[in-house]
């Protein structure tokens, strides 16, 4: 009869979480993210599903791109139209849940937290780094609002060029032009209150752990307590 204290060897394979969980989950999360980004198995390895709450009580989920991870703050940033559905939902209920899933590596990260606007400087800096088409697109689209046709949406491009007094001939020649950031477009920073790390295992015996902390946001003042952690059964 086998000794029940001895783990069955085929469940103890692959790279899981450390036996002694670290004080913060963010160093592991950041290393997983950086590895996926470096190898670029898919075009958008920084894609994450974000869920917000609609006024009818139902969750709304969609894919956005994570553009910054701050391990010291324990926060992540994405950018969007503040007047779109998710922007309005976050203005009313500033809480979100996100999921990163890297199927190739059998790794998943779940984050829940409170949401604030990124700083104007952060939003300006990231907007200026975007492709010209994307900068113009932020002005063209009234995100989530109805429109009668695709052609009508494309025709708005000419209206935007005229409104911003841009050099149309320079645009047609492929030259870059300065496009200011729209006041309705910018970043959201999610301050994590709960982080769950998941590493796939043989026979669905995955390695899984959750970290929690208290986060208090009062205007521009943000304070966070220490993380506590626990291992979870898969």
C-alpha cells in the first residue's frame, strides 16, 4: 500500500508556483507577462478580458490591451474612450475584474480591483506613441453609439481632419502629423485588491493561489494594505 504522504509523481510536473508563496503576486505575474510578451506566441499577448457592471446589474465583458504593470503599486493600466460603454460603467461603478490567459503556457491571472483614471501625463504620453491611424480613430469613433452605416463612420474621418485643421495632403502622403489627445480618451488604472495565479497541471491538478489586500481610495489619495495569500485547490 502506498504512503499517502508521498505525492504521485506524474502530478508533480511542470513549472508551478513556489512552495512558499511570495508576499506579493505581482513579481510572478510580471515575469509571466514579460515571458509571453518576449516570445509573442500571439499578436496580442497583452490582451485581457475586462468585466464591468451594466446599470441593469449584468456584467459586460470585452477584450482590452494591458499597457502598463506597476508591481510596486500593484496596478495595471489600459486605455479607452471614457464615453464608451465601459468608460461610463466605470464612472458609475469604479470596480473591474480582468483575466489574462496564456493558453500556450497554461497560465492564467485573474485580478479584481478599484479603478481610477490614469494621470493626464500618462494618457498624453501613451496617446502620442500610437499609430497615426489610431490617434485619428480616437476622434472618429463615438464609441458604443449607434451609426447608420459603415460608410457613415468612414465619412466622419474627413470631418475630423477638418475639425482638427490637419493637413489632408500630408496625411494622404503618409506623413505623420500631430494629433492632440481627445479629452474623452485616456487611461484607467486598476488597483488590485485580489489576484489569483493559475498554472496548469497534469490531470487538471493545477497549481493555484490567491492574494488579497485592502485598498482605500479617497480622491487622489490611494493606500493599500499588505497582501495575504492562500493556496487553492484546482
